[in-house]
């Protein structure tokens, strides 16, 4: 009779490595400021791109990542995809953003539900959602500025 054993791997240590950055946006001071930068970065993309900015307690950007690239009108991401990155980068706050290739920054119902889900998950983890921005090449929608957070 043979007995099989599963191998258990333990995570012993996570280490954050601080690097010099050439990132234009170093600190978040307003939705308008980050939206201006994001319009240049992802506003002209032909697919939806969901980005995450992880921030420390002083709203300085710890990390920036593309969480998901979707289709022309949809990007599917799960809260765990966002908060895995946030936890690993020691974030206390996050800002999420995605583009609308259609050129209309108005959020869809799916965008509103997703924002609420991220907000609730963040509150449980103590990682607060500062804003969710929807950008095009020349316009943006801020959930914070429009009372959605």
C-alpha cells in the first residue's frame, strides 16, 4: 500500500524592495491630478485596462500595476487580484482606474457594482479605496468627486 503526501510550502518572509522611480506621479493629491496622468497613460488604449495604484499613509505611490487587460468594452478582475498586490506592497490606500475605449467616461452598472465590492473588501482589510477613475483620452469620471465613495 502506498501513501502519498502533499508537499506544504511555507512563506517565510516577504521583503519590499524600494527602487528609484521615474514615475511621473509620485504622490496623489487630487482625483483631477491622477486622472490627467491616467488619460495620457491608458486613455487611448483600444482595450479596457484596469490599473491599481497602491499608496502609503501619506498618499505616496508604493506601486503601480496593470491588474487586467480586457476587451473593447469589458475588463474582468476579482477583488483578490487587487488586494493581493495591495497587501504585498504594504498599501494602506488604493486608487483603481480603467479606461473606456468608447470615449464615454460614464460608469456602467458593472463599474458601480465593482467599485462597491472593492470598497467593501478594502474596508474589511483596512486598505481604503480613495477613488475609482474611469478615463478616456480627454475626459474622466471620478467616483469620489461624484459622491460614489
